[in-house]
């Protein structure tokens, strides 16, 4: 059997982070080493609760979960309960986690594991880059200690989802993002063997729309028996048939969490479905064949009155700087969604609470 990929996720566990955690646990090629928590969608302490609850739902209470920085580096904390719900998991409710947080701080965990396993850790950040910025400030050699780094963040050729120019994760802590991008630039200039980070921005993550029919497929893969007659044309709640029959704990969680997300997008984006940014980022980090990328030099605006948090991609080479990111410009969304349904549905099928 091929050796599994050591993976650390840095999360701000709202709805799509939780789905990314399920995807990571369900991926046979992954050795999920640990998860670190940062404020973003919700405050970091609730992130810690949500993350441990999701891992227990997924049958992985053994995964270490560490609390990181609880506020952005320089700016006031912002959260988004209108997008992810007051506790961050939409309409879903999970039992409180039984395992405690790690004794380690999230930043310490990243640095210690990278040093313990040089060249083996794949790090994926799914929230603001606060923890990683602190890590590279403490240890500038970190980029060379990791096997690779991928992030969900930025809007490189499209409008933002938080302001006209900014994506949420970068918007929340642009100072941290600037530190991280510049740290990788410096490290790669000193050692060309260090791979460029993979950046999954809104350019591709907003192509990854999960719809009610995908949840039906996931439920079927889990062995649940959802009603296929969603009756969208009659104006019925398209998630209610799934919710009414999904006794499987993971399927029920996915449906309840996504229903909140879908209601949000129906109100603000004109479709009943959800962008699942973070699972796509994890999937692409594990298999780069899912995306096509462009090597670009990217910096982050931190002072602009209306552009703070903008990821500025130098497409014409006007900055005369070598590329510091591989920016995803397209994605094989059907292949990703098939993989998401198969893996998370398979995880649900193996849940210990499912009758055999």
C-alpha cells in the first residue's frame, strides 16, 4: 500500500470547513495528523468545539485539535453567523465533543510537526492565515520544512464575496496573508526546490456548487433511502425529503448543515445550492490534476480604503517578481463532486450507528 500523505488542516470550522474535514477523514490516501483552529467564520473557541464534534462524528476523536490565535494580527475580529449560523454549523446540531483541546497552541503544533517530519507534511489552510503568519514569523524556514502548502483564499480574476474586491478569508486578516505570501517568495528565492503554494480562490471554488441532488446521491451511497422527488418545480423545500428519512448521522448532519448554506445562497446568490469552497481546496491539494493553475506573483493590499484584503495578481509581470503562487484558474468540478459524494457517502455508510 502507498504511504499515506501526512496532512494538517488549519480551519475556521463553519459549514464548508466541516465538509472538508469529513472529506479528509474519508480519503484513503490521507493521514490526518492534526487540525489547528483560527477565528474566521466564527470565533476560534467555537471553531475548536465544532472541529472536535465533527471529528467525533466521523469516527476520528483521536485527531489532535489545537486552538490557535483568537484574533487577527492587527484588525478587529469579524465573524459571519449570517452565512454559517450562530454556532457555525448551519441548522445542524451535534453532541458536545468528549475529547479536550490539545495542550499545544496551534502555531506550536504546526512548527513542531513540520520539524518532526521534514518534507512530509502537507499543510492546507481553510480560513484566515493568522496562524500560519505567526508560524513563518517565528520560523522563516517553515516553507522548506513542509512537503507543500495549499490555501483556500483570494479572488484573483473575479469579484470578491465580502467586498467588491475581497474574499472572506483574506479580508479577515490581510496582514497575515501578506506575511505568508511574502515569506514563501523569500524562501523560494533562497531555495528553488520549495514548491509554490496552491491557491484556490473564488475563481474556481465558486464553480463547485453542491445541489440537493448531490445530497441525495450521497445519501444513497451511504445506504440511506432519500426520496428522489424533490419537486422543485412546486416550490417545495428541496432538502426536506432528505431530512425526513436520513437516519444516518453523517447524512443527516450534511443535509442539515447544507440546508442553512443553501438558504443563504438562495437569498443572496439566486440559486438553491451551496459553494463548497473548502472541500475543493482539500481535494485539489491532494490531487492537483483536479485543477489547472497559472504561476503568478500575488501580493495583498493592506492599506486601501476600499480594497484592503484584495489579492493583487501580477498577470503582466509588471512587478518584475517571480511567481509565488500557483493560482487555480479552472477545476474539474464534476470529478470533484463525484469524489466528494463517493468518499463522504462511503464514510457515512461505515458509521458505527448505522444498522447492518
